[in-house]
C-alpha cells in the first residue's frame, strides 16, 4: 500500500474538497461533477473511491457500471473512469492502489474491466500504467465524446479524444 494512504468512499462532504484541490492546481473540476457521482453512487450506477495520503486528499477513481462508450454497452463491461491523482502525490503507488480496488470491485460482477484513456501527451503516464497492468486496446478505434472517429476525419486533440482498453479479470 502507498505510504500512509487511506481509501474511502465518496461522501456528501467531499465534492467541495475535491473541487478545491484541483482548482488549486489550475484544473477545472466543478463541485457538480462530484455531486453527480454521489447521486449515481446512491442509485448504484457508479462507485467512487477517494485516496487520502497523510490525511490530505490525493486522488480518486470511479467505476461506471453503465458506461456510455458503445463498445462497453453490449455485452456490458464496467468502465473504470476518471482516475485522477494530484501531481504532488504521483509516483507513490496511489494510482495502482486505486486500480487494485477498482479491479477487485469489478471482478465481483464482471469477468472484464474497461478503461478509456486520452490520447494527448498529458495521458502518457496513464497509457503506460494501463498497459503494464494488462489492459489492451479493444480494437474498435478511437472515440470523440463517445462517437467513433471516422478515417480522414479532423478531430480536436483534447481530453475527449479517447481510446478504450479492456482487461480480463478472471
């Protein structure tokens, strides 16, 4: 386990804390995102786990049981989404700890886990991590906002340009 790292489930008091932590590094992650995660968690369509290192919020990950990516709808493949580790807490094993948790949870309900990863250079470390953990491309191509990109199409290289990977869990 990452040194002095505690994992716990997202609760009502967390959205402003998480949003403020990301705002402090210049990332726009509105409170509403985490309030939506809470609502989805309450109806059972998502799980969200937070990591605290040395008592400070460090990271989070979610499992979406009903993803919108067409390749994970039929057959249904739960998607690990939105793994975010604050820069000051990277390279301490926290992402791996959260992925271990997520894969264990997914394995209780599915033999396969899916994950989407952005294609711009800001995702290089995540791409490498997922491959090291055994995720492979699902072979369906890339998507922009959950729509497959056609050959020759001009696309903006931003957080919404994604490739999807999958991993057999059992």
